[in-house]
């Protein structure tokens, strides 16, 4: 509801690295709360409930305890399964786009002082280009928090616009500077005063 992409729709990953030596693994993501409680009861295993899980001032709890039951009342109990299916589709699609972006960046990117140059072919698809640009930002360690969906869309549109074949230059969020000299996009981080 606040706005998300495929990665946000995909939900929590089953596993993700925390650092080089540690990974976070969530083995019970596909197991419902009811199944967990039934299992504990069958085993005679006591459990402890986090009191914050029922406090409705937290959005996740309001969604879980207020909104979702109302949606289920209107559309039926299959709503949870539909949401889980959508998350699975989003996860698979996001993983595919990331793989395509990684593969493309291996041959299309080149390090330059303070950043990177990307050789952008005219036929690259917008979703792969968007994924590649986001991956470039992460690889460079540049801040992503000020990059809205609209700003990503504008950047993708500029470099894919066949009619815009003249060089252009502009500043992006996070003090990243873009130089577009088709078909090369140079991205560098500005450290001093703005150009």
C-alpha cells in the first residue's frame, strides 16, 4: 500500500546472507500459525507469545488482525493462498530479472574513476535495464532511499528514448551524476560541490 516493487511483493526470502560467514534461514515460512500451534499442542510443547503481536498500532498487526479477516470475509478463505501465490510469482520474476541484469552487466559495464560506465543497447527491455541500474547502485554502495519508482522510470526512459541521441547530463538522487552519450551511460558519485 505504501508502494513496492517485485522484491517487496515477494515478501521475506527463505534465506539471505547477513555477511560472508552467516546466513539467515527461515525454514517455516510456508507453515501457517495454526499448523505450528497444532504441532506444539500435539507435542505438549509450551510456547511463548510475543505481546507486541496483538498491538494494533503496528501496521503489520493491523493488517493481520483487522484488514485480512475483512478481505477474507468478502472474498473467501482462499485469499491467503492467493497472496502467497502472488508472492511466489513476484519472487520468481524478481530472481529472473536479477539474473538477466547480472548477466548483462558482466559484458556491458566497465569501472571508471568514481563509478561505472554502462553500454546500453537499444533493444534492452525496460525491466532488465531497471534491474541492472538498481543492481549497479547496490554494487557501487550508493544510497537508494531517495530513488522513487518515478525517478527510476525517468532514468530508464531517457536512455531508451531512440529520439534522444544527443548527449545529456544531469544529477540523480544520492549525489550520483549521469552523463549520457549514446549508447554509453556514465554514472559517477559526486563528493564535492555539485558540477
